[in-house]
């Protein structure tokens, strides 16, 4: 606020000062975040064509929750406990595990409930399927959500595990280690368009470095971005390369909080290296690991650029992700209502993870 | 330095080199002639050494290209956004952390609940809103939405909370006003936190893709990130691989330099933003 | 905050500038940043169009043209976003297939009464061209070309396989012959017979559509999707038999399939008219494996000749006509200039739209022009629809599912029909 410097003679009481200092942010916050948030919900209740409404504001039609129904539901949808046996049984198993871990006291009540709830969803949601003669109104929505989950499911462990190993190895204050850390971190600051630019060419079967190397050994190159078996892997590799840095730094910070004495004591018991990592580092890093995982989930659930620029969601929609579907529904198909309904869905999922993060953070603090 | 340490460094140097390869390759390709690249990208050492060498791609980029213009836009947008976020976050963060006023906890909660709203969930209503105002294709359209995100307020609030109260009290006893305390006492103390916030915001602004994609259609307001996306979506018809790669290098240079210079703050930023955000 | 606004305001003033009359122009075709103003010397779609635009900017008094970014992938998304945001470019290129959507919503200016005054003679347009830009009795654009799918031929590979007669390639006349030719090429040269972008842009869709039209079928009729039928199955299997026999690779995208053709790794490339001059120029180069380049009409494998075709045209937003008389006049001048340079645009390989150009010697003498004279007569497209883009996307996904992920033809066609029906019902 350049203005305040001119008003230094003015004496404000505490309330007035608070008002002056808070108003600018509250105004921007209210207008550009709170209002759009509610407006998004409002749009999702309408049949709202991007161009038609732009030319004639009355061209929208209130349709209640129909957009949600059209996006997420279908005709003759049934539920079965074994529609997707693997996923659903896995969900059941995790529920059991959560109960067991709680019983033996390995996890707190809140954590157990959180894991249990997530697993319950895993059991319930995949059970829905169109019955005889029925079908989803939008055949692409749930597969798109599924792809997003697969992307998150591959990227987050990929990032977390690699970052953890690197952080453990790099946790020394020397020049060489500092340099190595910089190298592993620097790709994080590149923009998504640079990253996809590099990797699109890296993966190209004709011009790509990977293909050039395969050629050298006489192999035939993989056509990464248009092969359904490799397209998702390609964007996961790209993403891990890109976003390892933050996770690594967070782990390094967490590692520095672990007391040296613990390691020295362990060394006396002949526990060092891998053993020390397993018995000392991991348990003491539990909080950081949770944090990294939740943050990465939130971050990668919103993936857009990699899919949009590298594979166009293909082949056969195998890399189509939620945010790209929202973008396409809004700006290619002009259907703002449907797109907004999907955006609300995205918000609910993200919100659930934010709450989870908050709860876990609180619990560890206490 | 003992032997196991030397082993560790050597063992890590290999993945580190592999990690660098994609970036090195981009830089190397940007220095090779386009007609050579059209035939092969592995002239020398798999293309990692820029031989045959040329500066033509960069020359062409600055002679005809729109890249310098996009570059300038990115600086304006990222700089403006950073400034805006700093102003809004320090003022609000200070008020929430140190001042007492009615409904304080309710207002604080209302501000921080916004952390839960992802950008992607509000870009459509934001788009229609800016369209109603006739604001698209402008610098403020590119800057404003991010200024409303409360992460900066949260960071600054945490920082101000950690400052001991006696400094403030001493000033109060001397009859110094609240705004003066904020300006002369608190802001200088907050410099490291502001630095951290500034770098985080700048990086975010420089790299943002989705919002500029829907808000800017005119060249005057293309950012470098957006411009680069427009180049790569049509490789087949583009000006040649070398030039595209040169644009990529130019787009990355400022953020990489910024990172290398202010590495300490970035690391701090990630740690603070991560553990508390 | 103040600083930000001042900076922004200052920059905005500099950017918009108080020029004579600036016409903003939106186009795709790809970027060509150093095109110059010589409309006779440039090569390739991006550079030819940009040289025409640059020339317009230099030669029309009191008008400067500002070309907007040329992002192919997001072009229609961005144009829509610009219209909805109230800032569409003053003139922009589009495909004829988008007219129902844009003109239907009132986005485009009806140019009918102003073309003559601007020096554009609509009676010189070929009837099909006039038809392409007409909608509900109005004229909503200035047509620039017809473009269609062609077969680009590597004559050396064809000759080695014994598929050249009297200096012309021998092309198949049935799906069985197609496979036989393909195997002949594979045996004689070891190379693939046919390459095309089956993995990225909807070139594979256009190929399939052509084969459906050749059986007098179409993907929808009025409000009813008609995809799950024998015509579609025949069309798809005519193509998949090549993949199954290993004489074509479905995984190549646009750039890779083009590169394969230029590298002499495929005897035929199915691609549009837009690359004829580019391939001609490439074939002349020493280092490019393709030497003997020939262009052929899309062959008839079934009953009736048909190939996918579309038109590029230039439109002006309705808002410009309504609110800015000077801007509208300037925009029309630019369209007139482009219309006058129809012959230069035809150098890309596209077919011209003006009778005077079509009948000229200059046009007939363009490289390879005499090799695909039959294309104009067999040009086809799907029925007009406001959801053209989404329908193409459905087809592209389901067809890719067949050749890239092994989805069964029956399932893919059934799914495509259901989804297209959904789109038609919306």
C-alpha cells in the first residue's frame, strides 16, 4: 500500500488499522475467489452455452441438478459387490487392515477412520455399473476420473519413494551434496510447457533421445505417446522428473529434525546404512511422509498440461484426465454447465484431501 | 572424507547426470542447425554435444520471433503478480496475526478456508466474470486471480505470529501508531519471509498455463509459457526443432537463474509452504 | 497495487497503440515468423499464408495487420473464448464445417451486401465455394480453398513393386486389391505400403469416412447416428487388414507419418492437399530419401468415388460490423486482398475457389496439379452440425481404440454410435 506512507501522521486505533490493512485482501479475495466459487456452483445448475450466453445473457436455462446427473449417473445403474472384484476386495481388505491396526494400536483413531473411509469408498464406488440395457449418460466421465486416479496412484509413490531415497542419500552438508541436490531440484522450476516440450521430443520414436539409444543397441523404438501401454507411463515419468524437487526438499527438512544421537546409538548396535534407514529414519519421518503424500496427491490430481500437450488425452482416452475434460467441455463443447458440475466434483475431492491433511497435521501436532 | 562417502557421491553422480540429460539435450539441440535436426537428432554423442554448432536459432528468435515479446509479458505479469501478492499478504497477514478486532477468528477462518479451493475449480466462473467485465486480454486479468489465493496471507500470518510481542509493545508505549509499527518495524523484520513468498509467487506466475490459456488470445498478452505451448502444438509445421528448443531455453533461463541465485530462499519457501500449508 | 496498475496501463497503451487502422487476424496453419512479403516465393502453408498477410499489411493503405498467435491445438477453443470474452479478432480463418455453430449463434457478420463494394466478386467463386460460406441465405465468409485428402506417392517404391504403369501409379480399386498391393510393396521393398496419422489428428477418421461415403453411407442422417452398420465395418476392416498384415503402422502421429514418407519408409502417405508444395520441395533435396514424388486422387475402393474435403474461409465477427464501421471496412479490405491472392494460396496444393484462377494457366501449371484433377468432383464431408468438433473427436477416439488398443470393431462402432447419438440429442 503505497498510500499508507503518506498518511503516517494519521493515528488509527487498532480496529481501524485492522480494517485498513485487511480490506484490500478481503476485497480481492471476495471478488476473485469467494464469488467465483459460488458462481461456479450456480453455473453448474444451468444449461449454459459459452457462446450463446455471451451473446444473450438470457440464453441459459435453470436445470437443477441435471448436469450432475448427466455427468455422473446413467440409465439403469445397479450396484454389485463384485462388479470390479479386485478393486472392491482390495477396498474390503484395507478396511480390515485399518480396524486391525487400530486394535493393535499402531495408528490413531482419526487415521484409522480416514483410511477406513477411503477404503469404504473404494469398495462402494466401483460397485456401480450399468445394468442390462442401461448405460452411463456420459461414458467418458468415470474412466477419466479413473485415469486421473491411476496417474496419481503412479506418480505420487514414484515421486515420494525416489525423493525419499535421494534425500536420505543427500543428507550431508558438503559442497558435492549441495550440487547434487541442486541438480535434482532444478527441473522443478521449469514450466509445464518446457517440460512437455523436452519430453515430447525425448519420447519421439524418430527424433527422440530414448529411440536413438534403443537404435544404438539395435532395438526397435517404443512409440511411447501413442501406445496405450506406455502413454500413461510416459507422462508419469515426465511428471516424476519434473516434480521430485519439492518432495526431496521436504524430506531433507524432515531428516534434519531427526537427532544425530539416534543414529549414533544405532551405530553402536551395528545398525547403519539400510538398517538405520529402516528402523530410525522411516519411523521418525512418518509425519513428513504423510505430508508429502497428501500434498502430492492434491497437486497431481489437478494435472492438465502433461496430458493436454503430450498425448491430447489419447490414445483412446487412456491419458484423458479430469481437468482436461473440464477444459474441453467448457471451451471446445461450450457446455459450461456440465464443465462446472465436474469442477464442483473436483473441488469436493480436493476438499476431502485438504481436510485429511488438516486432520493428520493436527493430530501429529497434539 | 572417508571412502564410503566418496562411493556415495560417485554412485549419486550417475543418476544426477541422467537427471540433467533431458535439459542438456534441449540446450544442445537449440545450438544445432535445423536442416541437420530434420534428418537426425544424434549427430554427435547422441546429440548431447552441439556439433555441428550454430547460433542461428537464437539469432532468428530475436530477429523475427515473438519470443522476446512473450518473455517481456511474462516478466510484467509475474512481477506485477508478485508485487500484488506481497502487498495483500503482508497487510492482511499482519492484521490477522497481531491485531485484535471483532470477529477475528471468524474472519481468519473465512480467509483460510479458501486454501481448499483449487484454481481449476474456479477458472470457469472466473472466465465468465472477466468476460462480463470485458477484462480478458489484459495484464490485470492475468494477475488478479492468483492474488486472491490466501496461501500468501497464511505464510505471512505464520511468520508474524512468531515474532516476539515485546518489540511491538515497546513501540506502543512510545505512542507509535499501528500502521507505523507495521511499516517501520514489522516489514523490515519480515524481509526473509517476503523474499520467500515473492519467489514462490514469481515461479508460479511464470509457469502458470491453464488460466493464461483461457484468458489471453491476443499476442500482446501471451506469456512465454503459453507461447511455447502454441509452438509445440504444431511441431510438424513449426520453424524447426532447433528454434523451438531455443525458445524453451530462453523461457527457462530466468527461472533457473533466479533459482540458482536465491536457492536458499526457495528451499526455505518449499519447507515452510509445505509443512504448514 | 498502484504500481501494478500504472505499469499495466502504460503497457496496455503501448501495446494497443494509436495506429492508422489495425486489423487483428486469427489463424491456424502454424507459425512462420520470417515469411517476408513475397507471396510468390514462400513455401508451405504457414509461410505462404503469412507472406500474403504481410503483403496485405504492407500494401493496403492505412491498414496494418496484426497476426495473433497461431496455436493449432487450441485454435477453436481460443476463438470461442475470444468471442465469449468480447474480444474476437477482426478477421479469422475457420473451416466451413464450423459455420453452423458460429453463424448459428450469431457470432459471424453477414457479408452478403458488402462484398461487392469491397471488391470481392462472388460470381467468380465456384458454386461449391459459394455454397461453403452460405448459411441460412447469408454469406458468412470469404472462401479461400477446397482441401481434400490425397494419396501422396513415392514412385520409386511403387516402381520396385511393379505398381507403375505409363508413369502413373497403379492404385487399388477394392479392399482386396489394396491388401494385395500392400503385400507386393512389402515383398519388393521391405517398406510399408501406407502411412498416415492414425494416432493424433483425425486423418484416420477422414480416411474411414471416405470409405463409408464410397458405399453411399454416412455417419448420421438428420438426428440419427448411423455408425454401427456394415458400411462402417467394411471401411474399418479395409484399413485394419493393413495393420494386421504388418504393411502399415497405426502408431505414427502426424509428424512421424510424414517423416516416414519423406524417409522413403512408406510408398503412400494419406494426407491433405496442404502439403503438396512442401513435399515437392523436400523431394528436390539431396538429403531427403523421397525422390520421385507423385500425387494421386483418393482411389475408389467401393462403389462411388469420395474423399474427405473441407474449406478454409475467412470470417468477420458480427460485433465488428455492428460497432466499428472503419474497422469493418479495413477487415473487408484484408479479405479482398486474400481473395485476390487465391492463386498464391493455391501454390500450397489446395484447390482454388475462384473460377478465374481455376481456369488460368498459372494454376494448371502448378507442380503436380494435373495429377489430382479428379479430387474436386469426389470431395465430400459429413452433414453440417453444430457439434462437428465433438463428433470428430468421438470417431477419432473410437477408431484409435480399434487400431491402437485392440478394441473390437463391433464394440467401438456401437459405442461411437451411442455417443454421437448423445451429441445429436443434446
